[in-house]
């Protein structure tokens, strides 16, 4: 999809601070430092829309963005990084769960995993939880630029099997841009299921 405009809307900790739910929303989730903010920047072709950092735990609030004045993107804080102060870590789970449970315009969660790591209890719990709340999920395996083609294929099969996923994962690299068009196509597919949406341009 051609991105013609992007705006940072606001950061929020709790529902009273969320912006109006006027647009269908796509949320990006995953462990700290996995590359959530980088993926948002890559698919919107912006260097710094979502802040990225080599310091894990950089995104500590729920950040709302608007794309093409039609879709809302949400950068969720990452979970599971031990070096983040306990007080902040303790808040993450209820903050993210409340968002996922209460946000009526949420259409899809993009769960991002590092292709080199096996999913951990956090990812299992997160997926289980999304299933309970009947929230659509797309699993994206990022940082594929770090592996060879054959290693990538092996890891992809393994992660799909371990997570017992019904659909294929998407291979992605914020560094090379690989996978951007696929992510957009799948976002579009989800949005197209909403009859009241205005048309958006194709990938
Ligand atoms: P938190 O906000 O702390 O939860 O992190 P995040 O998930 O938003 O990760 P972020 O996008 O800030 O990226 C973390 C680090 O991984 C940065 O140093 C990025 O440059 C790097 N990174 C992200 N995506 C890729 C990728 O596809 N390939 C490579 N090689 N590095 C990546
Ligand atoms: Mg981030």
C-alpha cells in the first residue's frame, strides 16, 4: 500500500487516554527489542515514526499512529525484558491486556518474533490469550537478514510447528525491507472484511 501520510497521535497508559476509536486499528506486539518499532517504520517508509532503540524497553507506553488518515497503528510496549525496572514491567501486562480486551476498533494483532529465537512462555501465553478473546493474529518473523536462506526455512518451519499455527508466518526484515508487501497485503485483507471502510489503494 502506498503510504501518503503518517501522524503520531498520542501515547496512553489506560483507556481514558486512548484516542477516539474512529479508525480500524492494527496493533504490533512482541517481546522487547524484537523490532516492533522498526517494523512500523519500515512498512510506513518513515525513519522515525515509531521510536527505535538498541536499549530494550524503549517503548513503554501504548503509542497510537494514523496512516493515510484511514488506519490506526498501535505500537505496544514489549514484554519480557528483565533489565527494565520492575515497576514498569509490572504495569506492562495489565496495560497491554486492557488495551487488547477493550479496544473495540482493534482488527488485527501482528505478533513479531525474532526468527532466531524459539518462542517462550510469554508468546504461548499471549497467543492463548488472543484466542480466548477471539482476536485475529498474524505472526511475523523478523531479522531474517541475520540468517541464510536455508536457516530461515528451517527456523520458519520450527516456529510454526512449536506454536501450532494454522497459517504460515510472514518472513520480514526491517533492514532489507523484505516482507513489507506481504504484511500490507494481509493487513488489507483484514481491513477489507469491514464493509463500512472507505477504499484504500492497493499494494
Ligand atoms: P522495544 O520498544 O524496546 O520493545 O523494542 P522494539 O521491539 O520496538 O524494537 P526496535 O524496533 O526498537 O529494534 C530493536 C533493535 O533491533 C534495534 O537495534 C534495531 O535496529 C534492530 N532491528 C529491528 N529490526 C531488525 C531487522 O529486521 N534486522 C536487523 N538486523 N535488526 C533489526
Ligand atoms: Mg519499540
